[in-house]
C-alpha cells in the first residue's frame, strides 16, 4: 500500500498513483521516470538478503582477499590493505575515498537497513526509524562494490604477466555479496517502509503543484507552507521522515556550476599526470590513465581496455558535457525537449560511479605489489586529481535539480509534454493512459511487469 498522491521527483508533476498489478510499475505521465514499483513480498526478501549480505560482508573483510607471489615471495592482502598502504604512502585522500566507497558505505548500508527492517518485521515503529532509513537511502549511490569488482579484474589482468595471483576466501564472499546487495536493493520497497510511518497526514493537501512540495526522501506530498512544528525550527521538515522540505534544491545552479568547473580544472591533470609508478625487477614505469589503457590494448585485452577507456576517460568527459549543456539550457530558459533533457540528467546520475574503477585499480595494485625493489607500486598525484573528478562530478549531478528544466515551460508546452509522455509510455509498454481530471492532478501511468 502506498499513498495515492505523488509529486514527481524529476519534473514536479503532481499525480495520482494507480493501483499496480503485481510486479508492475508506475511512470510519470510527463517525464517518464519510474515513480513506484510493486515489489512482491518485499519485507521478507529484503530482510533475508540483508542478513545474508552482512554475513558475506564479515567474511569478505575478515579473511585473506588476494595473494601475490613472485619469485618465491608472497604478499597476502585483505580488503583493507589497500587503504592502509595508500595512507602509508601519504595519499590519504584516495585512502579515504576507497575506504568509504568500498567498505564503509556498503557495511553501513547493510547494518542500518537491518536496523530498519527488524522493527518493521516485528511490527514496531521506533521514533528513530524514519531518520535511519533516510541515511540508508543517502548512502546507496556511494556503495561501489560492483565497480571495485571490475577493478579487481583489471588488476589481475595487469599483474598476470608479472606474478601469480591467488584468490582468498574473501574474494568469493565479495563476489557473491555484490549480487546479494543488488538483490536487496531490488527487493526493497521504500513505500513499504514509509507507509508504516503514520506520522504523515494527507488531509487538506492542495491539488495544484505550486501549492505543494513533494518530500525528496519519502515522497510525501505536503502543503507548500505548513506551520513549523514546535521544536522543528523555522525551516519546514517533512512530517513523515523529518527531512528538510525544499521546494527546489537550494542554489542548485550555482552549486552545480561551481562543482562542474572544479571538475573541469581537475580533469586535465587527472589525465596527464601519472596515477601510479610500477617498479618491477629494478625497472620503473609511470602509468597515466591512458597508458594503462594502452598497456591492456598491447597485451590483447581489448574488451577490458575498452571498458576502462569508456569508464575513465569517456564517461567523466560525457558527464561534464551533459551537465554544462543542462546548466546552460536552464540558464537560457530553453523549452526544447524537456523530457529528453530529464533523461540525460538521469543518465549522468547512473553512469558516474563507474569512473571510480581506476582509483580502485591503484588501491588494489598498491596493496598487492609490496616487494620493495623486486616489485612495488606507488600511487601518484594523478590519482588524487582523478579521484577528485569522479567525486566532484557525482556531487555536481546530485546538486543539479532536474525540476528546473520544467519550471521554464509555459502551460501550452506542459500540456504537450504531458501528451508526449502518455504517447511514449503507451507505445512502449501498451499501458493504460491515465485520465486527467479538469482540475485535479493527472494520473501516473501504470506498466505491467
Ligand atoms: Zn516526472
Ligand atoms: Zn519525507
């Protein structure tokens, strides 16, 4: 069960959520983003997968991960070794990012999720539950175990000529954990959690979008200027999840411009400076991002070379170009193809994290290759700039508010976009077009399967 009113988080259209068939989803009638999904047996499945995930997480962090053997000398690593080695080499910035994205964020996400699911399972509702679930949602984009796995693959290929790499029990647990974590995220129905939190009141919600705010976290539709609750301070907070209610993300354009410019400045040194130095049998070689791709290419690993090139060079550049285009289009109040521009924004949000793969490769190599003059890897300044590009572009995408794209449209264009959205979904999914009342909110579109 979920509340029947929702305000699209990407285009701000106020809509009624239709009753969904099992496994069906509803999409925004205007910008075609997915609003809700029906996830059968969500609580039981998420709980089971979360418990399994925590057990695997403990194994992945407590046992040897990979070992590196060269001319009779062996180094053994755990997941945390890369972080320690980077810190020891004075690269604390990369160490912090790697520790957060590969260990801390996934671990916290699983622990907090369990802390939310157990009371729900026991049909209790402690007062801290909504805030905790808010943190779970905020942590999700920063957990990058899947990207780390790709980093392992690249590292093993890079080292295969130089030495023998052996997998420890941790690696197998880590591999399964990625699927379990993805499964838990797919099974989790945020509405299930929010609908149990009864502090929200939906009485007296106005039906015009300009009079209401959709909570960015729990998607409750609230009247635009509610009287501040006692003790809540002057700024209005969501009555259900206690998140700050914002009509639009504050100073969205200014913040996004600043972050994009900072990322552009870091992009050049990130690609020109070496990201690591490899010493092998007395020979020293410096690797930039591109020479790393070249190495894979000359050793016949062209599929992996293509993946690393796309993730490390192409994706950050594409993301920056898209963000600059979106910013300019909003600044000049463009009304051109708002639905496609919203979709572009959605792409930048999803693909950015994969650029982190080269940062992970550096941390894995630094951890594995620690045999002094015989063989060693040190992280270099380029890696810090590269890491900064990835984090800055992710923050830039998060601070951009796609609703600004739609704010600039007049009523005629809005109606046209709405009709296009209906046509689009009907063509693709053959779902029922929602009926739009004369003065009420339009209905979101239902999709089966
Ligand atoms: Zn929308
Ligand atoms: Zn809320």
